[in-house]
């Protein structure tokens, strides 16, 4: 049986959920006689600089920069299963391909300014990738697993150091650069949420330029939809619920991969920091590769994310 080598596991750059280390959107001054939410700090919110606002006309999600000492713990995972039929001439083979990623990390803000976090401590608790195809399987741990690093912006460049003083290897550096390629850049979430009140049911428009800025060119992301549903809870537990949709449609070596994902994301109303995300949807693969093998596959992809916040 030929091994299906086409990469079906798209590791999506979910920048919508990707951290709070970049500059916020420009602040629009509040009308005279009103409190400016950008300069008020709710006492119940650990590590926040500023806060969101709500009024009778809607809810404003104003992205805040984490103060030094603020912590964030992330747990993200992706799972994919695809059942594939490969036909070449009179020969037909069937194989099930699975792929999964699990990431858990703990981040502490060590220094920040009005533009964002400039120095942080990151412990990569778990960074594991698993793949299986038919009887063959592989589990790979990142070289960062179980290690803690100090990551800092110096003269516009990102510097990496081990907390324990051990020299950072070239393998670690490569993985660190990939994991932190957006460190110090404008937070992607701020590109999606407007700096104005949102009403329940409102759809946030996302242009092709927005998509290219968030996901970059060439990764097959053809559409992103975001709709504000409502808010629930109070204080630091007050979150906004959004309906989220993303479609991946790409062609590589004659094979088309289509993944329409739907789900939701919850975002803290006081800081615009993400709390939970769930995306899932069907996977369809079809086409003929350069060797003349016809592929047809279907399956499911699920992406989950959860973050908790605190103060050291």
C-alpha cells in the first residue's frame, strides 16, 4: 500500500487566539464628561492595564497590554482524522491518517510599555505532535518541552536565553523563533475587534487585507467570519461570546483540501484577552497527484484553546 505523503494536517496560524503581546489599537478619546475606559483599571482584574467599557448601546472590547507580573497559561490542541482512498489504474488503497498537536505553556510578563510586552518568561510545559497513517505512527516532542526561556526585545530584535543559564542550542533557537515570530508585533486580535461599542448580533467585517495581515499569504485561508453574540458574567468573569468561522481552501500538487471550520471564541470584556475557543468542521481532499494517483478523502478537524490569567 502506498503511503499517503500529502500533508493534510494544516497547522493553522490562529492569530485570533495568539496572545496579548502587541500594541493596542489607537485609543479614541471619550466624549467630555464621561470616563475614559482606557485609563480606568478595574480592581478585580489582575495584570490588566486599563479596561473595557459597556453602555446601553453596546460593549467595547479594548485590548489591554499585560503589566509586568501578569501571567497567562495556555492549553491548545488540534486533532485531525481523514479517511483516504487512493486509486491508480486498477489498484485501490485505503488508509486512515490522523494528526494531533498539543501545546501547553505558561507566560509571565516581565516588562512592558505602551506598545506591548517587551520581555517575558515562557515555560513550555508540553509541545507534542502525533501522526499516524495506517499501521505507522510517530510522536515528536519539541526541543522546548519542559524548558523555561527569557524572551526579550533588544534594539528591535528578539533575544532568547535559558532561565537556568544553559546555552540555547541551534535546534532550540529555530523552534523559539518559529514560536515567537509575532512577538512584539501588533496583536492580531486588535485587528479584528473595532474600537467602538458592539451590539449583540453584529457581524465584524473582515477584509482580504485583514486576512493577509493576520494569516499571511499562501496558507489557504479564504474566509474568516466573526459575529458578536452577547456578554455574560460580571467583573473579570465578564466575557463576550463570538461566533467564529474560518475556511481553508488550498491546492498542492493537484490535490485540493477544503476545511470549513465553525465554532466560537469567548473574550474578556475588560481586556479583550481570549479565554476559550472551539473550531471544528469537515475535511475534504480530492484530486490527482503528478504521478496519476487519484485521491479522495473525508474526515474532521477540531481545534481547541483555553487561557487563564493571573498575577505573580
